[in-house]
C-alpha cells in the first residue's frame, strides 16, 4: 500500500507534501519521508515512528531548503522492516535522484544484479531502492528523466505507482502506474501527483486518473501522460467532488467515533433516489434488465469487513432473488478455478475500490470468462469502479479510520439493494413484497441511530469485561457474519484475541477453549435460529464464560435471556432478520471502540494495518 505525494510549483512545496502525507496516512504509516530538489542535489528526511511517523517527520524538517519541487511517501512495510533506512523516498548513489514507490517489485533481486555495481549500490532491504538505481543508470546513458523511467519500467515485473525527481531536471516529477493507484492534479501553476484524491483535495481544481502502464510528467503548468513507449495519451480531466469538511473530525475525538455516528446518514444516502414508488431504480448501475435476467449464478468476492458484508449479501441474494450464490475471500478466489461463464455475475465489494486482492479476483474473472463484474464501492473513479462492467456506489462519504464502520454499514445496505433489485427485475418477488422490504430499509436510519444511542450501556459493559483477554463472538445465519465482524473490529483496534464463530460449530472443537473468564458475545437478536442460539449460550455459560447477549429491545428483560447472560445489550428490530446486521453491528463497533480506548490505543491508526491494502 503506501501513500505518494509530489508537488512542483513556484513556492516552497514542503507544506503541501506534509499536508498530503497526513491525509494519506490511511494508506500506511509505519514510516514517512520527503525528498526536495535543492541546489546541490536531493535534500531528504525520513522518520520511522510507528503510527506517529508523519508527526515526527513534520517536527524534523525545520532546516529544509525552500525547494519548489519535491516528493513524499508514507509507508506500510512489505519488504524490509519499518526502519528509517527502509523508508522512502530512496535515492540513487549520487544523491541527485529520489524515488517513492507503492506496490511490490517482484523481480527486484534480478534487477539488482544488472546494476553497474552488481547490486552493491543497494543499501536498504526494500524492493524499491533498486528502481532508483535503475532509473539513474538509464540517465547515465544519456536519457532524460521521463525516458529513463520508461526504459527502466520495461524491465520491471510487479505492481507500482511511482514518483521520481532528479536534481538535473528541476520542476519535473515523473510518475508511473501499474496496478497501484495514482492521480495527477493541477492548480494555479502547481503540478501535483498523489496516490489518492484526499491528498490533494482543496489544492487541485482538476485531477487526472493515471491508467496502468502510463507515465506522467507533472510540471508547474502542465500534465503530460504517455504510454511506456513514449506515445502521448489524451488527458481527460475530472472535477474533485468531495467536501473536505467531510474528511475532518467535526468535534469528535477521533475519526472512528465520528464515522460510527455518521452511519444513519450513510444508510440514508445509500438508498437516496434509488427507491421510486416502491421500486428500485438503479439507472447508474450500467446493467440492463436483460443482463440481469440472464444471470444464473452469483459469485461474491471481497476481503475483511467487505467480505462480512458479502456474507450477508449472499444470504439476501439467495433469499430474495433465489439465485445460487457463492462467496469467496478475494485472495482465495483468484487462485481457484471457479466455474464461471457469461451468465455468471461476479460481485466485487470494496470500500476503497483499490484492494489488490479484490482487483486481482476481478482480473481473474475477466481472464477466464465473459462473466459480468459488478463493483460495490464508494470511490467513483477507483480502479475497481473502472474495471467493472457495472457499479453500485455506496454513499458513505470518505472513511478515514482504518477500522471500517460506516462504509461497512453502507455495503450491507447496498447488498440488500442489489438482492432486491435482482428479485424485482427477475420477477422472483411480488412487487408489493419488494415495496414492503424497501420500506423496511428506509426505516433503518432511525434504528441505526437508536443503536448508536446505546453507547453508554455498551461502554459500561466494556468496562466490566476490561480485564478479559479472550473473546468469542457467536451467531447463526446473518448473525454469524456479525460475529465475524465484531471479532474483527475488536482484534484490529484493541489487539485482544477475538474469534468469530458460527454458534452451532462451537461444539465441534472451539468450545474446548471456553473456561471461566472467557467473554462470549452472542448475537441473539430475533431470527428463526434464536432458540438454537440461546441453547449455544447455555453451553458456554455452563463452562464459565462471561456471556454478553445482544438481543432485540423486546427481549431485553426476558427472564430466560437474563438467566443465560451476564450482560444484556439491546437494539431495535430491523424489520426483517436479513436486515438485522445493519443495526446489530453498531453495538459491536462501539464495544470494540470502548475496549480500545480503555487500553489507550490509537483507534484511527491501529498498529500493523493500513486503510487500503494494495499489496497481495
Ligand atoms: C475493516 O475494518 C478492515 N480495516 C479491513 O478488513 C477492510 O475491510 C478490508 O481491507 C477491505 O477493504 P476494502 O473494502 O477497501 O476492499
């Protein structure tokens, strides 16, 4: 993953680079660095400071020259530990060229052996540094910077987004892309290059998406894009559409809490304008009714929280649209031989639209079949959005915290919208039934708000179990998906051991781990399987577990539930058991949040993680 920022203009660019790095931290933050073109070569500063790298870097650049061209990088380590020598930008042996990279250079060892000193010039453990030497070697043979980058890339295998500067060509940043995202922008005589829009938002009036195997030359007044052979490619500019306010904390102590509170709006906005007179109208999806009617099998692919939304989506598609539906982790799907054909629909869910595993699952689909690909994503112009045949946009606004909350809830809603749309077009459900379910979806924002309002009760329960080290989350049906999501949230921000499990599967092994002090969070909101779930709660209670039950408001005082539980949390009924995760997930997020805060963790930037995972 990693974030790249570059700027070239007539004023000192360091503030632009530091601001861009702070905004790109969601892509990785275990080290950060800047390189500026000074009179005598590259001036560089790097810091490896865990999740405070950009802050430490900002403190350490007081002596920087007033350079008008520079690049910056925030890193999520893949090759080489997160140390200062491995931090980007990397330089060549002369110290006149600097390069920042996002992605993985697969043949870096072979490339190193082709360098003038057989690879001895490489001083870091990264796969990246070899590129700096490779480009410099091409310049040594008389090429200009852009030509040297093009020539070097002809030998590179792997994925990359690059930014390169050289002191011999001040006022130029050369970027290149294969697989990892990159955009260029222009504003008032300043040329910009970045991994993503938030880095340059508020500075660029217009941006240009760089496609795969393109090289971009950014100068103070111009952007030029070529293919790898140097042939010029037409520039298509796009307006920057996001409200920067939306990307700031707005009075909350951190982004995660702010984003949890934005969930009613995320649900409302994801439905906005799509329900007209009790019917779904998804004109922007680019999938005709004939395409939909032709579908005879659905495959859902995703990772992490998006995968959990896919678990719910699968059950919803099977139930409402009555279509056989497979679900697979994206990084597994791409190495399988799924039986796909032109009647298959592959639904790829990714909030960022840049997750490499999911992109590769889509590429695998396209390589082996004529199956249609539908992306469920938030980012218009993301790589996934552009590669897919059809797109259903979730409308949650930019999510900054690494732990997904509002984007996940928007994905859940979008998957129900998709399931009901497939049912509507394929005539699998009476129109009034579809209208009834859509009306239920439209009532969800208020119920999500009511679930958010349980925060004090959730925080109190979290306080009571604060000393525990082992957590199980159990559920059945869609509750199983929420069990996995609750466990994932807890793991990623609190660093506590948490397992999500189908409740019925516990007795086949994991119940051996249940002993006094283990906390079991049971998703016991009303469903066909609630009684069976209560029986599973009994099994863990009998073995000494501390049971936290999540139930419907109507069951909050139920004597049987109370007898089986040490703590009871309750949420409103969602109107249909398949929709219940949209509400149930909220107290699970708040529970993880409260435990993480109690442990003094940085909830927005948990250790070892990155918001967007653009490596395999
Ligand atoms: C969620 O809290 C995680 N940070 C992570 O699992 C995330 O959902 C996953 O990496 C998928 O990201 P995507 O939706 O951008 O593809």
